[in-house]
C-alpha cells in the first residue's frame, strides 16, 4: 500500500509532498491501526477536514473488505491446490520487492548526511536487537534530533 499511496498522493494527484507523506507515515506508525489507512486519513483531513478524513478512510478500507470477503468465501476450496500455493509464493516475493521499493524511496527523502545515517542505524538497532516498540524509537529519535539541532548543530 505504501508505494501505491505515494504514487497516488504525491506523483499523480499532488495532494501532498514527499516530505509531508513521510511525516504522515511517521505519525501513522505511532497511531493504532494500519499505516496505509492512517496515512490516507491524514491526507483526507489535510484536503477536506473531518469529512475528507472519513471518506478517505472508507475509500481505503472498503475495497479491501469486499475483496477479502469474496476471496475468503472461495479460497478454502482451493487452498491445497498446488497452483494456488505457488501463486501465493510469488505474491510474497512481490510484496518484499514493494516494501524494499518503499524503503529506498523513504531513504532518499528522509536520510540526509552523517547524522541521518546515524539516526537510521541506531533506530534499526533498537528495533531489531532490542525489540523496542516503533513508537518508542520514533520518540527517542525525535528527542535526539531536537537535541542535535538545538545544541550540536547551532
């Protein structure tokens, strides 16, 4: 969903900039729920207030609910089919490629200079090795960034 959101929100419709979308991703990571839905909600709110937030949320959620309901109704009958199993294996690979694509785009827009690389590496270490909550990592990175801007970078 993240690469699709970027394509629709930034490239196609110019509803937000890359930087704004990156901020929405960050805030969406801190709030409960799916990041794509949270991001769509923020974009809708920016464009049309509360009504826009409600409509964009419904616009993201409704197709998924309909498709998942239809698939669930028939998938059980085909789950042991070798072709279906291979199709799911292929889908998993594509999902990894889409996530990597989103990571590369976010890296280009969000990681600048040695300090940015340091924050990225420290954040990854906290997430992977210490199993820290993404919310805690975002809060820690925010504080470190503010300290850096106020006292170190002057």
